[in-house]
């Protein structure tokens, strides 16, 4: 009857609307990048290498510092017999030492920055790969998600490990 046809049309329209709304729903994933960074095997390797280099530089600085202190004691032992040339030579040694310390710190900082950037790039590529494979519309940082979404951190970490050089 007429009322039944209207109800069928309304029901079909509601189903169609429901399907179109669900088709518009975004698939959202989230990743805890700090966790992925910390658990990534290369992070530990890089940190160990940086620590070795830092220790090597610290030892070299200590050796240069001891040599400089020894030179200073030798100069002080001469008392009034120190020449201007010896004072200038010692000042050059002090300046060279200070430059070495600054250059060492700069070198270590640059190395750390470069290595961390490599990890960030690997993570970014892994996130894109996991998002594409999982057909995610958006991937957010874990802290930005208060409700819903899918945690893809473990998948990102797997992709990072797979891609490591």
C-alpha cells in the first residue's frame, strides 16, 4: 500500500545515508614516536657510538689539559726569568686548547644531530609506509589522540627495523 511504499523508501534512504556517512568516516592511526625512537635498535647503537666518541674526546681534552698545566708550572718555576716570547707561546697553547674544546663539542653536536635526523627520516618513512598499507587517512602523535584511532607504533617500529641499513 501507499504507506508501506513510503516507509520502504524512507528505510532505503536511511540505509543509503548511513552507508555514505560510514564511507566518509576517516581511518585514524596514532604512533608514539618517543617509544618507537627509544625501542629502535639503531638508536642504541648510535648512542653507544656517540658515547664512545664523547669519551675519546674527553680523554684527549684531559691529556691536553694536563700538558697545558705542566707547561704553566714550568713557566711559573722560572719566576721573573720568563720571556715575553714564552708568555706568548703559552698563550697560543691556551688558545689552541680552547679552540680544540670548542671544535670537539661542535663536532659531537653535529654528529648527534645528523644521526638523530637519520632516525627521524627512517621513522617518517616507516609511518608513511604503515599508513599507506593500512589505508589510514591520518596518523597522529599518540599524545594528540584522546579517544579512538588505532595504535600503529609496533607496526612502525617493525617497518623501521626492516628498513635499517
